[in-house]
C-alpha cells in the first residue's frame, strides 16, 4: 500500500459515523415508501391525495417566485458592492452577512414583530395617517414571501458577487473605448461573465426554498402550507409511511433540481456558496 | 481576481443602482436591528418606538430557570457537536486532500449533502431511527444528529487550509527524523489550526441554531434554546424573546467574525510560515 492510499483511510471514521447517523436513517425512512405489501401504497396515497398535490404545487410555485424575486433584488446589490469603494463595500458586506449569520428562527421572529396586527409597520402607517385600520400582513402568503426572500437573499448575493469580482475590469474599459454604452456593456460583457454566479445562486436558492419549514410555519396562514410542513403534520398524526413517501418525493425533487442544473454549473460551485 | 475591478462610468446608472442597492440593504438589515431596541423596552408589549429604556426583559430572562436551562443545554450540545465534528472532519479532510481513491468525488458530495438536503428529511429519518432504538429524548442523540449536519463546515474549512499548506515543510520534518504523529502535531496542525478552529466555530453555531431536528427528537425535558423560542413564538411573542434574540444575534455575529477572520488567516497561513521560517 502506498502512502497516498493509506492517507485515504482517515476518511473511514467519518464515513462510518455518517453511515450510522445519517445514511442508514434516511435509507430506512425511504424504504417505508415501498409499503407493507411492497405495492408502494404510501406513495400512491400521496399522489391520490388532492391536499398533498395542492401542497406540492404551492411549494414549487413559491420556490420559483421566491427564486426570481431574490435574483432581481440580489443582482443590483451585488453589482453595487462589486463596483463600490472599499469602505462602502465592507459596510454593505456586513449588511449582507449579519442577517446571513442570524438564525432563521430569529429572522422570522423579527418579521412577526414587524408585520403583526399591532406590529411596527401597522403602527407606523397608522400614526402617520396612511391607514385607519391595521392591515392583515402576518399569516399571509405575502409574509411568507417576504420572510423567505429575506432568508435566501445572501445565498444569491454571495455567488453573484464572487463572479462579478472575478471580471477583469479592463474588458469593461475596452468595450467602452470601442463605443459601447452602459446598457450594452452590461448586456454583452458584464451579464454573460457573471452568469456562473447567477446560475449557482439560482440553484442554491431554488433548492433551499423547496425545503422551507420554519419561515412559512411562523409567517404563513392556514393555506400557506409547504411540503415540509405537511410532512411534519403527517408524522405528528402517526402516519409515518405517508410522511416518508412525501419526504422521498421532496428528496427526488431536490436531487432532480440539483442534477438538472449541474449541467450548467458544477456542484462544487453551488456548495461553495453555502457559508 | 485580476486586480482590475469593474467600474461604472455613467453617473446616472451609478445613482439608480445605488438607490436600488440601498433599498435591498435596508430590507436585509432593518429586521435584524429592530429587535435590539425592543429588547430594552420598558413596556410589556412590542410597541415601537419603545416607551422607555429598561433592562427588565434581560432580568426576567436570567431569572427564569426554563430559559437558562435551555441555554445551557444548547451550549452543552453545541460543544459536543463542535468536538465530535472537528475530530471526525479534520481526519476526513486529510484523507480527502492527501489520499486518492475511487469514488472520491461521490464521497465528498455525500459528506456535503446535509448542507442542501431539506432539514425535514433528515429530521424525520433520524426520528424514526431513534424511535426504534428508543433514543428519543437523549441530549447525546441530539448531538449525534447535529454532528452530521455540522461536519460539512469542518471539512470545507480544514480542506481549504490543507490545500494552502506547503508540503515541503512536512517533507523537511520527515527528513529531519520526525515520525508521522510528530509531523502532524508539530508541523501540520499549527499551520492549519485557524481552519480547524473556524470549522469548529461553524459546527458550534450550526448546532446552537438548529431547530427542525430537535423539534422531532428532543424529549419534553430536553428543550433546547431554539425549541423554547419556537414554542414561545407560537404562543405569546413575549418581549423576553427580543432579549434572547438580541443576545443570540450578538453571540453568533461575534463567533462568525472570529471564524471568518480565522478563515482568512488560514488561507494566508502556510505561505507566511514559509517566509517567516526562511
């Protein structure tokens, strides 16, 4: 055995640990999908349930919209940070990273405080005279979108910023010298060169959005149920096999999204965007 | 990095971009900052602006044994997670960076997969597994489950600092007669230490903030801090929450600042050691 292959053995303790603590539980859970008589009854039950289908579609739709909104908001901020002076850039980086480093639970709490019936936004709007009655903002689909976009923005900003920072500024200067206006410099030089970051951020945000639980549970109303919330509910009702079948479907959706996108962007790049 | 950053020459474009960027930046930071004044409010409701300054919510927090028990439980579990994932993750990073074996890329994807797989999937899988083994309600069982979620951060950080490590130092040590263990302890570990500590800090925070897995596998007497906050948010939204949240934000921002400072040192580390040694 060579020294190089012996070094590889150091992976074994972690591998053994993950097989027992992570892979085996997930595999056994997925095995429940097969059902007691091996006819995939739990899976059939999920597919035949109108509620489950509605929840799956709602989750997908939410993930698509949240990803698009996040992209539209993240790009300008990333672009501004990439072109700002170093002090402004550091300040804005702190603004991106402090929420990123704050737990999802606390950020959802902050939005509950802001959006509630007697929350800060309603109180402010009433005291200024713009409203006479408080608006129902909390426990709505709107609050779920706000909360999810807030949690996911840094995951979009950081990869886009990384690829914008990698662009050689001389290319922009050259395009300008050749007579390109700001719009055409952006369209033909900056946007194409920043696409790897845009794609990495898009995949990451979309995949993470599919699995949201805490934010919609705290900010949404009764009709804003995501797949993760439905799975938790089934498990609480002791319908473990049905919950497992839903989890299997969610896992397949996650993997399909990841592999589908991995044709355009490497998985290493996507995972490099997390923290 | 090329050293030539892109610039915007049109002042109008710059102004428009600045306005949008400022709006997004405010959207990001205001919700996090708004908790801070609320936690120092003298009122018993979450009214804004607060009617006056007081420390009553902090006093209440520190005098209530349920909140303090939860805080200590979470800290204890997070320490265990940091220790376990640092040991397993550092060894594995060595194997991954130095070793060469079939299926290596697949193995890396497997180790990093908890970062991207929905939390609920891991949570119920572990719950079913522990229920069968009658491990639900054990703090150590929570720590074991959290370690699987935290270990990717150690592997990412330690691998990065190992890539930056100058192998000639290791060869020099071995030529001078150091054994494998001494080489690791005296030469490699000191120079990758920032990466290892950064990984440990990330692992600590991952466990300290984790809710979904704890929601399923914690028993009634193991209420971690995120669990206690979750329960309080679902029922009363008491202002004590603002005090806990403020402390938690301050704690995690300081830990992350340490970790990212160490990360930067880890990347610069090996090269500097060679220069200083020369």
